[in-house]
C-alpha cells in the first residue's frame, strides 16, 4: 500500500496505528530485503552477528569442558 502511492503515508500509518517514521522504516527494510540495498543491511545480515556470537559461545563452552 505504502509503495503504490495511492494514499499518503501519513494516512496509511494512521490507519495501522503506527507512526509515519515506523511505516517508512518498515518500507525501507522491506526494500533492502528484496533488492539488497547497499545502504541498508538486510534482515538476515542484521541477524548474522548474533548467530556468530552464539556459535562462538558454543565453541568456547565446548573447549572449557
């Protein structure tokens, strides 16, 4: 809806009960996920440091035993 431009972002955000900035952030994140926008990390890329940390912690715990 927000990408089509049929309605103002402010009206769409209000109907969803969220702020305009929240809707704009969601739209930008969806664009990054879909097209690999170089200016913004995809959702998967944002999760990568946590996966690395989890793997590292498991490795460290395994070496301590």
